[in-house]
């Protein structure tokens, strides 16, 4: 049984791979190379589209794009995972067939690009793992297409990439992924408030505390466009409407008491969805306090409570996720939880560095005993956001 961890490429390696794919495909060297990271959310799940709070970090695992602008309106895209796609700027729109091309080309549409380009895409962000490979692709493409914008108006890049995902790829996500992919910072989590549309950096140096954040990709397939994610969003909107609120962010802990009992305005599914969002926002606030205080035991307990809420009230976990979360807690984690949209994908575990190998072995053994796919393991630390790494602005 292998306990190898999926490594992140350093900037030189990612740049080399992107340039080599570009040269093999298009016969010349790209004008520029940009990258953007995937993300893992520490806590605050399914809160972004409810105008709520979340606390992600940018991963060291990134998508790299090598790109040259053309003199005409032709577009050529190549990925290490897909065949060459050729079209024109006017072919990029909300009616495109759904595929990786929607994510790769969508930012050009959202940025109203008029000239064509050639681009080669490589990535060490695991696909379908709930680690936002889609946002990494979108933000890397946007940065490569308009590198000046990422420096001068990074919020405009975030907005364009959210539009690309919502309107071209037709995935109804809330914006957390693109925001942290742009604004991530070394050694810091990004506290996001989707009501005030603000973000701030919170110290999150786990290594300094003798801890490691382990990401466990269950390999249970994860998709944001299969309808389940959209269903949860609709249920939350319906719950807020019944409560007379513009969003569930306007509810608070006192409102939880109104979700049950004879006088309850909400019942069944809507009550459970609302309870998750209300309590999850409160957990994010407590997690920020815990990080600032260096209270990682409390942070671990919040991870556990978040997973229980996502499993029972929001019903977005799955047997594979529950299995690895339980195994991680049994093998030394201070806390563990599913992360991302759910229905598959990944979990995270916060563990003392000296117990990482034992935790990894325990997770592998638990998955094998249940007949689940062999998990993929990553070591995560808070890393920087999208950057132009070579070429002129």
C-alpha cells in the first residue's frame, strides 16, 4: 500500500510543462505563462451563495497556462487531458456544449476579448476532487489573457471568472473558489463575507504549530453540474423566502429555535438546510477566532461539527467521505470534515505532523476495507493566488 502524497509543482516545473505542451502543439514559444491555484475550504460550506461566511486557503497545487495572443480572432486550446479545440472568439458563448472548453474559454467571453489566442493548459490540481480545478483553470486563463487586470483590478478577474462558470459552464457556484484563487496568500486563510463582499487574511500557519493539513481525495466522482448542487441552492432560497429574508445570512443562532416545533415556519428539508447554513456561519466566526488565538483543538472540533451538519442537515456527504473522516479522527486528527461541494470529492484532516503517516495508513486501510477507491493524499499549506510568472504585461 503506497503512502505517497501527490506533490505540487514548483513555479519552474509548472512553467516548463506548460511551455513544452505549447511548443509541441503550436510549434513556438508562448508569449507568457500564468498560474492560479486550486483551493481547499477550511470551513464554511454552501454558505457563499447564501451571502454567508467561509474560510478557504489557496493550495500550492496550481493550473498553469502558456498563451500567445493572435492577430486574428481564431482560438486554439490544448490541455494535457484533452484534445486540441479550435474555434473563433465568436464561438465562445453561453450556448457552448458543456466540457472543459467551457471553463477554459469562458473567461475570454466574460472579459469581452476580441482577439484570438493560442493556449496550452497543464495542472497538478486533482480533477473532480472538490478542490476547485475549475476555478484554477478559469483564473489562470483570465490572468494569462489579461495579466495587467490581475494586478490592477483583481476583483474584475474574480467577477469575470464567476460569470464564466455560472453562465458559460452553467455551474451555479457562489464565488468562493474564484475569490481565493485570486486573493490567496502564503501562510494565510482568506476570510470571505459574501454579504458585504469583503475579504481579509487570517494567519493560518499550521506548520509553525507542529500541525499538517492533509487533503484526502476519496476519488468518489464529484460534479457541480449534475443538478444536486443547484437543488441545494434552490432549497436555501426557498427557505429564506418563507422566513421573509433576502438570504439565510440574515438569520442568526436565535432563529434556529424557530426551525422546529409546532409554530415552526420551516419544516423537513427546508428546516435542515437553513439550520446548516445558520450554524455553519457561526462556526466560521469561531474558526477565525480560534486561528487568531492559535487554538487548534477548538478548530478541530469545529471541523467535526461542520462535517456532521453537512452530512445530516445539508445531506451532501457520501459513504466514501464519511469513511475517511471517521478514519482520520480515529488515527490522530484533531478534526476532519468533508470540503467542497460534496457528493464526492475530498475531506481535510488537521493532524500533528508526527501522526501524518499513521493517519494516511489508517485512511487507506479504512477505504480498502469498505471496497472504496484508494484515496489520493495531498499535503496542503496556505499559498499565493493567481500570478503572471513569465512574459510582459
